[in-house]
């Protein structure tokens, strides 16, 4: 009986609702999907890191590089390839991470990527804030509820020890004077 009464306490109820809301937002934010993208463009001399903001983890990728005259270095996941391109192209298959490319000439690239995307990940900070607020509200509501219950117990105890009828049934206590 006390638990149900405590759950109906407004602050505790609001805190628990926020906690359930944060749990729901966390599950929604975890929903991933597999997407396929093709990135392409030209690279000037220097070091470039190819990536896409939507793809979090790569399942498979193929990189094709073309140049009229350039030395190219490609690295990813501890693997390193160095080759020279002179009016030809080179394809690297089986990439599992976004590559870093260093070149000394103009290079045209095409990166075909299949990977995981989490389109609702922006909900996770909102869920985190809702979780913190729900925890605080629940805790504060529990403390407030317990203080109110303790006051009720003290009041009942005081009435039982000091405010009840005398053993002898004094007339002055019964307003008979």
C-alpha cells in the first residue's frame, strides 16, 4: 500500500516518467541502419583523410585512385600502401576504415562505402539530460515523501503519548468544566 501511495507522489511520478522517457530515447538512438555511399573528388598535394559524417563503422569499402603523375600513400587500420600513378588508376578493395591519403600531385578519388549509420543518435544527449533530471526528481521526491511520512508518524506518536484521554478521565480534558 505504501509503495503505490509513494508512486502517486507527484515528484516521484514525474521523475519516474522522465527515467522511462530517457530509456525510450536511448533505445531509439541505438537504432542503426546500413547505408551505401559513394564519395568522389580531387585531392591536391598533401595529406587528406577521407570520411563521411553519417557512416560510423565501415562494413566494406573500395577506393579507386587516378592521376596523371603522382606518388600516393594510402593507410588505414595499420596497413600502408605506397605506389606511383602515371596515367593509370589503382583500386584498393576490402577497406574496413576510412583511409588517409598522402600525395605529391593531383589525384582523383572514388570511394564506395557500405557502413552503419545511426540517424537518431542526436537523441542520446536529450535522453541523458532526461535521465539526470528524472533521477534527481525521483530522489528529491522520495526524500520529501519520507519526510512527510515521518512527520505523520511523529504526530500520531505525539497524540498517542500526550494528547489522548487520561487514564482517570479528567473532566477538564473533556471540556466539561
